C-alpha cells in the first residue's frame, strides 16, 4: 500500500514555489518581480538572499513597497536594460505556458517587465493549471472613456464585461486606468486573441500573456514542486 500524499494548504504550496524560484535568481543581477499573493512568498524568500542580488525591478506599487520594506533595492524598469529573469504568478496557465494574469490589477506593468526579461518563471499552485484559458474572468486594463464601447465588443463575442469595483467605485490601477473583468470567454487561440483585443481602441493591456508566455512553470502540488519547461 502506498502512503498517502501529505496535505498542504494553498498558502503552503505558494510558499514552496516561492522558495523554489530562488534557483532561477542570478547572483549579482537585478531580478524582475511580479505581483500577488504567490509572489509575496517569493519576495519573502528573496529577502533571505538579498545580499547576493543587486536589486529588483517591480511590476506594481504593492510589490515595490514590500521589496523596499525588506531592504531590497528597487530600480525603475527604464533604468535597466534586459533582465535575465522575471518571476510572477498567474491566474491561469495552460500546457503551453500561455497565461491569464491581472487578478491583482497589475497586468500592464507585469507585461512590460516580462517583455524586458529573457526568461519568465511562473510560480503557481496546481489550482491554476487549466486546459483552456478563459474560466477565470479575463482582466483587461482600459482607458476609462472606452469601457462601455469595449464591453459592447466583448458582448459581441458572447462574453460579458464589468468594470472592476473597489469600495463602491471603479478600481483605479497604478497607471490611473480601469479594469474590465470579462466572463464567458473560451480562449482557444491565445496568440490570436491577444493580437485582436490589443488593437481595440482604449485597451491598454489584455490579461492574456501569450506573446509573453512562461518559459518555466514551478507548479505547487501535494507531491512537491513540479518543474514544467515550455519551448
Ligand atoms: C497580478 O495582477 C496578477 O497577474 C497575479 O500574478 C495573479 O493574479 C496571481 O495572483 P496570486 O498569486 O495572488 O494568485
């Protein structure tokens, strides 16, 4: 009889992948850091080796504050050239490394720092793994004056879009824009979808990360951290 697998909370799985991501941090360099509860675990792990890195480029005000509070220097994206690695979570990831991101409203800066990096290491617990993107409401950062028009365009695709709210008013991103959360999509071709929606006037960033897909996924499972490498 095989012994049962240990049970871990989702928080423990996030901590395990956050710790495992340290293997991808290049000593002496600046690391790209994403946003979210899983990345917060990575930031805690990164603080334990902060003397071995030069600092971080952050994808949000929230991550910047957290990094600085732990004594990790933060550089602006435009102050540095190419980063060797970007480490971030995801709301969904498929078997090719295509992702949906933006549950934390930081998708625009996340895509910028990901594009600046040679390698994207995605850290997630196993609940984020999907066969097809779209079950998680797709975040789209938009210029506020375009939100109604864009909601109509998503409706024409058979989906429904709502402006994300916070404290009874539209949530305002780090870039001063709004987020549309789009339900009812089935994104069979993430590259084509990202290309199409990115061209709609008023879209700042669509939360499909197909052109900036993951190169590696560290997946937190009850059997331990699994490493998935994508071509
Ligand atoms: C932030 O805008 C997002 O892209 C996050 O990376 C994503 O929502 C995953 O967040 P959690 O690690 O909190 O699930």
